[in-house]
C-alpha cells in the first residue's frame, strides 16, 4: 500500500463521516417540517418492518405540516402506531384517510436544546475524523518500520494527512454552524 493509498483511504473515510453527519442532521427537527425526520420510522407491514416510504406517500405540503397517505388504508393504524413509538415529539392526527403531523412552533428553550444536540453530533463526528487520522498515521509508522517508505516520505505524507484532517474538521464546523443557524431562526 503506497502513501497515496493511505491518503485515498483517509479522504474516503472522512467523506463518509461527513455524509453520515449530514444524514443524521437531516433527521434533527427544525422549525420547518422535513420528511427526512421520518427516514428511520419502520412500519409493521404484515409482520415485516418496512420503511414508511414503502407503505405510504410522505409529503410536506406546508412548512409546518407533513402528510402521510398510505397506499393501503388497512395499514393506517400501524403507521400511526409506528409514528407514536418513534418519539418524534409530534402527535399524529389520523382522519381515516391519511395521517397529518402538525409541527408546532419551537420554543426558544427547545431550540437551544436542539442546537446542543446538533453541536454534540458535530463533536462526535470530529472525534471520528481524528480517529481516522490516527489510523492513517499508524499505517505510515508501520510502513516506516518495515522500511517501505523513507523518513522524508513519512513526514510529507503525515503533513498531507493533517491537512486533510483539518479540512474535514472545518467542513464539520461549517455544517454544524449552518444547522444551528437553521434551528435558531424563527
């Protein structure tokens, strides 16, 4: 494995970590209704846990409302049960045809709590990036020990590893700042 391979793996793992952060933050509730908040909800569809999108149309027709219209009305009760068990902090309203999820406006205190959650998710992902850096540096040390790379190559590659790590951490900070701004805006 050449130095470029170490760098390529580092970049790939950092990109995956950043993508994971974006996915997790999409599920965080902000003042606006987002269908991404329902991505993790599984409905018991004839004994099989099925993603909500697999059994119903999920839409956000208004900024503070999500509607869920099942393809098969017999699943309506199961969808409602799955939404209650998901602990979204939103009370589903079943009218026999579809389920409405009204998003109440967030209080200032709730916004601050959500901002804290966002910040902690960011910190978790920064730690993950630093662990990736550690793994890359250990791989370089192994190569140096096995004499497959020179001291100079090791130093140059280590500097590149640090630059990539710094860029990854900066990207996480940027994503977190944007999400906090979104959460705190009324």
